[in-house]
């Protein structure tokens, strides 16, 4: 099955998703962004469009709270 035949459902899943699918869906909708993850060498990767580290931390904590609410 080709990637073009996949219809995003917009639901919570327990399956890992391709990075490109996440970025393609998010890019048109986001004004500012924090990206974190593991690169292909297993090294931590972090980038942000926020200049203020406090804003980054606040966003991470807000997302953490939302994630913890998912059952």
C-alpha cells in the first residue's frame, strides 16, 4: 500500500507513525514549534522556533499535562 492511499483518522494510536506524516500534517497549522526526538544515530535532537527557553518549558509542561490526561 502506498503512503498516498493512507487516510489520516486524527485519533490516538498506540502505533508509531512516520516522522514525515507528522511534520506534513502539522506544518500548515503551526505558528511556532518545538521538535524533540532521537536522530538516526540514537542521539537526542532538539530544536525550537521559540527564542525564550521559558516559553519552551511552559509549552512542554502544558503538553505533558495533556498527555498524562490520555487514558
